[in-house]
């Protein structure tokens, strides 16, 4: 199975929490007591559907075919004010960076960002109160108790947004996968045509003094991606989680470096203006095709507000310097 078919970043699940157990309306009876008072216990709560962060996971693949998740019902209360047993919780383990949403309204419920963090997705019904609670000076032997509260059923969406230090932004064929394969141990699919990368690839880039950072190759965006064209929004959401954006523009682009950079920037701005506050670095790729004179000419076209560097992944040109710039931007 390729990494592509293993990578699932979106699942829709029907969650049903457990019903609460009924309270007991038992009256105390034993050898010595013919007409004792109420001693009915409370019903147990219904099971919750819980989402739990697991740092070892990186995909939602294991939940792809779980369309229905059903938690257990609470047991009824019993005599001697014994509370019924709580219903069985259902725990869904998810990678860090997973967001839970209500499928009907699209409302974001919560986000899981730490290992072992738990949040209730669908809450179980409360157990009913036993008749012991309803005794009073005027009603000393209540023969009634509360029924348990019903569980809930709702459709929820779990959506993964990758957590990486550096996100690669560029049009298809800008050399993003090649860079990732050279600077890390990741093995993305690489070919000389648009849209080779259909899933985000993550790679760990080792840096000086045994330090490292995570780089994500996000599928190329094209003009109009923010409106959902091409591979569009599905991948733009991964860029939200990156702390530094590395824009990649090939030296052989048909436009100027500045034009290409501004189109990419505009796509991000259209999708989410907050992305504009992230630190940016510009790498002009395929730099092995340029002589010094041509490089100096092209450098004049580079926008003034972004640190830039000419690189070649194939010729391993300026890659150490690129890592230096990125490390500085990540730790700013």
C-alpha cells in the first residue's frame, strides 16, 4: 500500500452515546423491617464517545471504515442506594492536530493537540435519580424514581491538519517533493508533471548539532485553489498548521519570480488572511540552470520583504544555507 492510500485526513462518523440507567424506586425491606423507607439508588450514566490524542498516529485511516460508534448504556440503580454501573465509553484515538466538527452545522467543537489529551465528542445521558432523593417530611415513602436521560446521536467530522515547522508552498512541479527527498528521509513520489503529490508528505530534516525540524510537502496549489479548484482547499488547510512557509518558485517559470510569488500569496490570502502573518522564506529552485550573471539579474525581481535564496536540490546547491534561514525563521 502506498503512503497515498494510507493517508486519510477526513472522516465522517455517526456517534451514539449511551442512555442513562433508570433510578430505582425500591423500598427498604429485611427481616426486621416490614415497611422501610425509600432506598432506591441512581441509574449509571450512559457511555460517552471520547476523542483521545495519540502522538504515534499520523492519519485517520483506522477510522475510515467505522461509520457508527455506539457507547454502552448505564445500568439501572438498585436497592441500598446502590448506583448503577456507568455505560462503556467508546474512545477514538486520533493524531495530534485533529479537529472535531458537527457535520450538520460545521461548528468546530474542539481540537486535539497533545498526546493523551481527551475530549468528549458525544456525551452520554445522565442516570435517573432513585426514589431516595425524593423523600421529604410530607412524602416519606415516594414510590417513583427518575428515568435515565436518553443518549444523543449525531454526525461528526474529524479532520486532520498537519503539524509541521515548515510548509512548502508552490505550484505543481516547483520542486517541492525533490527538495523534501534530498533534505530528509521522506520518499515522496516525484515526476515531471503537475499534481504528482496527491497527499501531504512529512519529512524530518536534520540540522546542525543533532537538531531537526519537520517539513511538509503540501500538494501544489493552482490559481483558484481558494475557490476549491484543482486540489484546492483540502490541502490549503494543512498550511494553516505550519509555523514557517517556504515559497518555492522555479527559475524557469514563464512569469517573473515576483509575479509567481504574488499569485501564491494571493491564493493563501483569499483562503485565510491569517496565513499572511506567518514568517515566509522564498527559495528559487532549479538554480543549477543559472550562471552568476543571470542569477544577479533575477535577484532584482525578488520582492523586497522576503528573505530569498537560489537553490538546486539536484545539485545540492545552497541547501545548508537554506536550512540556516529556515531554522532562524522557525525560532524567531
